[in-house]
C-alpha cells in the first residue's frame, strides 16, 4: 500500500497542481464519447494505451471483458446497468470491446471446470462465454493449446459484440446510426492494438 500512498501524494503535488483548471472544469459533469469495455487484468490500461485523459472514456472492466447476453442474468447485471447509463444517459457514440493477449479468463474457460471447483463465481462468470470455447474446439481441433487460447481471446471479443446487440436499446441505437461498435485486441508484449475489420473478417493494425 505504501507505493499507492506515495503515488497519491505525487499525483496531488505534481499532475493535479499543473492541471487544476482542467480538473475543476471536469468536476461538474462527465461527457465521454466512448464506452470502453475491457478485462480487469492489471496489465491492461485503456487510458495509457489510447493516451486518453480523465473524462474521455467511460470504462467497464470485468474478468474477460464479458457482456452477459440480455437475458442471461435476470437482474443485478452490473454490465447492463453501465450499458444503459453510457448509451441512454451519456449518449456515447462508440462502444469498444477490447480483449488482450494471455487473458486469464480465457485460460479458465479453456481449462477443466474441476480445477475451479472452489471458485463458483469465476467459473460461472466465464461460462457466459463458453460458446467461444466450443467454436475454437470445433474449428481449430488440431491447433496447439496456446494458439487456441490466442484465438479464443479474439473470438471472445466478437462474441461480446454480438451480445451487445441483444440489448434492445443498443440494437435501436445501431439501427439509427448513433452508436458504433468496435472490437479491439491488445497485444501486451508487442504494444499493439488490433481492430476487427468485418470486411476482411480479421483483426488488423489500426491505421
Ligand atoms: Zn483478461
């Protein structure tokens, strides 16, 4: 914790002091253009990677950047609450789902369920995306385990984009052309961000 306390002091004495006017303007309200949904993984830092400032990104993070389909969780669906707020109140123009390399959630999904017997919440949460594993097992049967995981990380992003469309207000916003969906993949070791191109059906470097 000491490191964090030192960090807070450093923030207050240097960054905040220099940007006091900016933070004062920001304190009244937020008006982000982007809803950024990504993994809880400590190595993923959306603001660093996109060089964004406070107020730019409305961020939802969870294990495996999973968006439960509309009817998958009856109530207390925190992701759905964030979606409603971002789309209907903040009126974000873009929704990004960003997966990443070596995602622990995809490892959990890939491994034997018995290994996670004592972690029922984790097991059930990642199971929301179990279709991704079935797809990979079906279409890439002879691929190595590590490559399967890389494929799953990307397939998972595409699956979550589909899940977003199961929310009626998102489907409507897409139809009206007031919201756009983007599937991203962050390669931590390469510092690279790839974006899904539906025309070529592949993840490509952002131009
Ligand atoms: Zn992850």
